[in-house]
């Protein structure tokens, strides 16, 4: 299987501790894109389904380690855009944006 190139873009409002958030994301294999705010890249060797689940889980856990007002996320797998996600504080999880 070939590597999947990932690009994750977040729109985070009111993030209390960016350092804690980014430390978690980087520990999980993501690389911060230089000179960009909340943009990360990585490579995956698993299926697109597993990769999508991993992205949602990593960023959810990162956000849960600190306080924030809201978060929207979009990501691309091999330049293919996926639906936008919004973090739902009532379920503490990302939901596909309607």
C-alpha cells in the first residue's frame, strides 16, 4: 500500500493552551506546517477509513487536553478533500458539518 499524504487544517477559537495541544498532535505523528496557524501534515500507511478515524481521534484528544471555544476542521487525504467537521461540545466529538 502506498503512503497517504495528509493535510489537516483547523479553525480553533479561544484555545487556552496551544503548547499542550500541539505537543499532543506532534507526539501522534503530525508535523506543523511552518508559518501556518493550525495546519498540520503527516503520512499514513493505513486505509483511508482508518486514517480518517485516526485524524479525528488525535485532534479530539488534543483539544480535550485544554480549553477552547470552538473548532472546525477540514482535511485532505492525497489531495482529496473530505467533508468539514465541527467539534460538538455536547458529545465531546467531531461531527460532520451539516
